[in-house]
């Protein structure tokens, strides 16, 4: 963003690119409508090519489509009279692209050929597409009077979002590709159906989006503007427009692309700067004028969110109350994960939420020298190497010292003590993080459809850090990885918080088929069964299984279920706090966690 137009022109002159005399300038296919029952769809194909002559008499376009078995189906051959235009295609007997959990992520190769008057292929373009409709249905505000909405709809079906935030794969981007397969394998293993590419990061490689297409992982894509108030000068706006045009043209054909978001937290950033707190975020020309105009021309059917979180004009006029924003980032005091800040949020959708957890001992030893490993604080001063791994910008910068103390405080909330040895501290912090992340996901899932999705922060660090990530830079998962995998199963049974000494038990089914399940709930270390029954959970819905008593003492409830030969397992941490770390550790050893991640490769 800092280069002047002249500097950019000089950079262009420093390179040389050759192109064939006959070539495609752009090709773009969009699904206009689908008919699930009859397996048919209507597509629009936009095209533009370059040829060395003016006369196009006798020239034609031929379109065909290949399925995943490379069986070609000819669609249409037409005469052309200009170097750009569009065609309407009717497709029959096709399979649709679905996100994970709802069906197969079927892909086709759309082939468009430019034929000269003799029938020879002068230029050919092949583009991988998925046939689906996908939109975000949202309102400008959510209040008691106007309950509002924020939900993704794919092929006419509401989709509950279970996903995560994605940050750059490596601080040195030349090494990104070595991490890509591991990152996306983890994402699929956790049953995430969406990745949010955060606006403080980078636009990823083509391979990244190709793999998301194949895996059925939808992409919420911020434009790369984040946490700031950007210049509104004509020159800067023109640079923003040019960047957006390049990015949109490159990515718009991907089936995985679910949403463009104008930026990350720029709307709410107005309140971080006293001189700008009274300014209206809706006056930002980049997110309200430049980007929508680019999308209207180049990607008109894709949903667009001006900012995340989005402060609409209606919300601004009512005093910028964050309690009225349909989609939010829930950071707040970052205290007790069951505190009122998290429990009372009325947001339909949360696109950032997280909790700190220390990396394992092996990873800490790789990022911190032995003499600095423990303790993390001496005489009120955070150790400089712990500080560096808490994202300090330079050695003496103490702005983020609170991140380490925050992690210790979160441990003390759950266990009423901060361990005085490194290994128990690591263990306690990972347990605290795992229970918190599990609670956040379950809270939103049990509220389906009043709540419609959660994108937790975040899946993996791009540098050795002590952070909210559930997998560290060395690809070693924290305990939260296993807990998240359990509660992101398409079919899941969960325990709600107690009311009047009773817990409601809720089952959620994110598939498109009814599921009959056998449920059994007990207490670890006890033979008694709290609840046992069989019920049917409706397709893409939820059901109350029953109720179980609240525990007067610290306990761990075990939830088991079976359906169609498959089994599921979850747990609930019951009883009053604080818990005993040693006892909890014994419970974890008996959980028989099946959510062991694949054998990931360390960078």
C-alpha cells in the first residue's frame, strides 16, 4: 500500500512477460440457480480473449465440461462477433458442491476453446468449478424488537458454521508451502467447514484455495485491511481498487469462496482512537465504496460484509452498541470462560473467540533458552524470552506482558492455584484452554439456529509463540485440539449449564438426514447411569435429549452415543469450582480420547 503509482509503474517496467498472440484475458463461471431434485443448474460464463486480427467471421467458442472421472460432456458451440461476452448454460444430470458434512464436494473442469474458421483450437482455458449457490443472509442489527439474522445458506440449506481463523502459515512467506498440507489436513481432521482468512494476513497461494475446493472447506475472505483507519486519499483509494481487482479476478471461480469481508475490525477500531471515536465507520470509502464497486463488476453474486464486526448505519445511529451487532469478535476481559461476557452475548455468529494455552514442553524448549524456561516472571517482571514469545515487537516492549499473566489468571480461575513448576503449569494452561474452547463451541451449537456459527481463534501459529492457537508452530497439538475434534462432530451430544439444579442435554445434527441415536450418560469413576434413552435428531436440527442433575461436588460426566454403527463421545466438567489439577489429570487419562491428530510433520 505504500508504493506510489510511479514506483509501481517502475516495478512493472523492470519485468518482462510474454503472452501468446491468441490468449484468454479472463474466464469466469457463476452458478445462477440450481434444482436439487432434478439435478440441474443454470450457469453464466463470462469471457474475454485477445486475437491479433479484427475480423472474427467464422470464429466460434466451444464449451464442454469434464467430471472427476474426466468424462467430457459437450455443452455448446456458438459463433462469436466480439472479443468479450457471456453465455448461459443449462446443465443436466449433475452433482453439486457441498461443504463438509452436507455432501460431496464435487468439482468439474469447465473447458472453453476458441476455434478459428477451420475448426482449429487457437486458445483453450480450463477452469475448475463447483456447482452450488452460496449466500450470507444477514441483517443490519439484532435487538429484542428486531431479532435479526446472520446465517450462511448453501444450495438452499442453512449451514451451521464450525470453523477457525487462519493466519499466515509462516512469518517468512517463502516457506508457506511446506506447511500447507499439514494445515489443511488439521482443518479437515477437526471437521471445520469454514476457514476465515484474517485481514491482518496475506492472500494465499492458488494451491490453498484449490485444496479448500476439494476438501469442502468454505473460505470467509477478508481483504487485507486490518485494525486501523486507512487513508482516504484518491491515490490510496486507487491502489486499493487495483489490489482488489487482481485478487477478485484470481479467486472468484473457486467453489470454496463464501464471503468477501472488507476488513478486520476497522469499524470498531474507531473507538480505539479518541480523536476518531465519533466518526462514522460507514464513511470509510474503501469498504463502503471501492470494494463494493469492484465486486459489483467482477463478482456480483458473492456476499459482501463491509467489516468484521460490521457497524451498520443503524447500529451507529443507536450509539454503536456492540450488543446489537449480529456478528461479533468476543474477546472482552478474557477472564472466566463461563463469565457473563461470553454467556450473555446476543450475537448470532462469532468470528473470533479464543483462550490462551501454553505449548508443550518440547516446543517451549525449542523457542526459549534453558535458563529462561521457568519461571515466566521474576520480581514482577516478565522474562524477556517469554515476553518475546507473547508477540512483543521489540525486547523491552511490555505492552503484551498481560498475555502471559492472563494465561496464568485463567488457570487460577479453574484450579484456584497457579502451579509453581513448569510442567504442571503447561498442563493446567492447556486444560483451561481446552475446556474454554469446548465451552464456546458447545454454547453456539446448542443455540442452533438462534446462533449460527463460530470461527474460533485460531488453528495454528505461523511462528513460535505462546498463544491462543490450538496447534503450535512446530505442529504439536495442545489438548484443545482433541476437545475441539469431539465437539465438532456432525452429530454431537452436549450438556448445557445448570438451571434450578438441572442440566438440559442437547443433541445437534448438522447432516441432511435424520439420525436415530442411543445415548448413555454417566459419571467417570461411578457405575450409575444418569440418563439412557433412544431418540431421533432431525436433519440439520437439534433436539433436547433430557435432563440430568447438577453435581454438588466436582465430577466429570461422560456422554456416549451410537448411531448407524458409529459412536460418539463427549464429556462435561460438572460441579462447583475450583477443580483439583491432579484429579482432573486422572480423569483425562480415562477419557480415551480418540481425537488424536494425524502424524503431522514439523517444519
